[in-house]
C-alpha cells in the first residue's frame, strides 16, 4: 500500500485512540479536574489528539525497522529498543508542548508537580508511561495494525473515510488555532502562561452556575463566542487559571 496512505491511516487511528485514552485519564486521574468532570482533552473540538497520531506512526515505523534488523534477538537489543521508544515519544511530547508554550503561551498539560520535570512539559513518570504504552503496542496491538493495513490495501474504497477525517480535522485545526490566538492575546496582555485544562474546568463551573448544558465537544468552541466575557470573569481568580511566565 502507498506509504502516504499508510501514514495517514495510522495518524487517524492514533489520534482517535489517543483521544479515548486521554478522555478517561482526564476524568479519573487528572489533578486539573478534581471534580472528575468529563472534559474534552486537547484544544481541538473533535475527538482526536494529533500528539498520539504522531506517536502511533513513530511506534509503527520503529517496530518495522526493529523487526527488519532483528532487534528482539537479545536482551541488549531489547533494552536499546525500549530506550528508543522512551526517547522518541518523550521528544514528540516535548516538541508539541514547547511549541504551544513558546508560540501561544499555552500549556495543554502541566507536569510541574512531578519530579524531574522539564518546564512542566515532560517528566520521568510520564516517559515511563509512554514506554509502557510502547511495550503494550508491540505485544498486543502491532499485529492488529498490520492486519488493518492489509485489509485497507484490499478495500481502498475505505480510504475515502480517511480523507473525510482529514477534511474535518483541518477545518477543526484552523478553528481551534484561531481560538488559541485569542487566548495568546489574553496571555500576552496579562503576562501569563494559560493552562487550557484549568480554563476548561472553570468554564464547566461557570456553565453549572448558569445552569447551562455542558457539551464536551464544545467546551472551548462554545466559549469562543463569549471568550472575552469568560476570561474577564476568571481573571479575578487568575492564580487558579494561569501560572506566571517567570516561574
């Protein structure tokens, strides 16, 4: 099958699967969501996280290369493979995090309370989690991905849905980027770094007080219409919503 279609398909599957993982993680385990509300992870409106899409593509390519060079033939090579997983996935996380931090002055996640963290973007604990996910992928998922790709190569008409995904995704990305630009303006004016998850939690609280319905797929996009109003309302509690750039 065409390599571009393969990567496009893997990115789609990874982005969707990653959203499901983060959706439940943010509900049950996130410190930014102490009330355990259902929160749409990431900054896009739809159910996808590009970070995981890049992660799945990387794991797939690494697994193919590893099988080609028989990297599972000895303990030493397996350790090298595990280190590569850790480095690659942590690097993807850091690049995504630092772009959001430096370009938009936004943190999509915050590991500042975790030991050994770097700028609150990466930390040893979550690098360990990525390594575990990499092992799970190799042991239980990789062969299913291969089977899916074989099926797709025999049913290329299904690639239409992959293309449809990218059409929706690109529109969503443009819309969400415009929202980030407005949040960046707020961050610049107040000289702060904005924590997206804390803003979402505050928006949920405001909606509850106003007895408005909380739509998990419109938590940020709904606030887009009243963004200035929302940010002005939480400005009085800014220490709970943002962290100083100097920290």
